[in-house]
């Protein structure tokens, strides 16, 4: 593994290599949020070459899985993976980095962000967008949301999208393709895949089972 800051030139040379699996991440600038905890993480990101970390490997595998899935990946999920990756890199680079706060969101904050997400189930939502609603950093928001709900933001959003999809499935006039669009899935096949993974059956089979 290698970590190089933006703009740093790099060279690589390999001899007698029979097989190589390679993944490269490039992060664009993100909108600023009122609290600078994310900037603190960035300050601890130092160049690091030829190292190995199991946590980063598992995060990279999750990225790869998303890249090979059909359809557009969920923005909130990608944001969460990116923050976890950068936080892990910062932790490896600095033993003096402060431990993150462990508290959850206040009742008012939780109500605000969950209502916002419920109202935008069909839209792509970013981690910075949610953190900005309550004036926190992305990294703090992700941890605090999980403490308060028991789920990371992207998982909470997906579960609520599926709940809304099940409500629509009770109305025969709405097609499954339309339901996918109304609940933020890329297309019908995307909804069907996630629905089967979480609910254990397909939307069509679930609709037939609950057909009155």
C-alpha cells in the first residue's frame, strides 16, 4: 500500500510480475463544514509508502465491490467509506491524534437529519450535506449518528428506502420500475438485488404474497 498526497510525483517498477491487482483512489475537495475535525484528519495524513493495514484492505475491497455492481453507487455510502479510509490513514500516521468523541446526536439533531433523509429518499444525499445541517464535521456526524440509531447513515437510508418501497408495493397500480425510481434506486434490477439481500425475497414475490 502507498499513500501519496495530491501533486506528489511517484514511480513504480516491477520485474517478473505474473499477476497484479491494483486499486487507486483520488479524492476531490469536499464542501467545508463549520467544525474542522475533518481538517484535523487531513493534517495527520502524511506520505506513507510500502505498508500494509488489514482495515484499509477491507475498505478497499468494499470500494471494489461497489465499483463492480451494476448501476450508480450510493453517494452516502461512498462518502462513509472515504471518511473511514482517511481516518484510518490519519490514525496510522499520528499516535498523537486525539480520540474521537463518542456521544450521539441530540434528540433535536436526530429529528432534523432523519426528517431530511425521509423527505429525500429518492435523491442522492452526501455526508457533508447531513453534517452541515447540524453544524458538525462529516467524521463526527457519521459516528454520532451510528451511536444514536445503531446504524451508519447509509444503512439507515437504505432500510428506510426499502420500507417506503414496501408501502408502494401494496399499490398494484405502481410498477416496480416506478417504485425503484421513487425510492432512490438506480433501476428495477438495483431495487430487486438490494430487496432480496435485506428482505430475503424479490419485490415481485413480496407483492404477490401481500396481494389482498
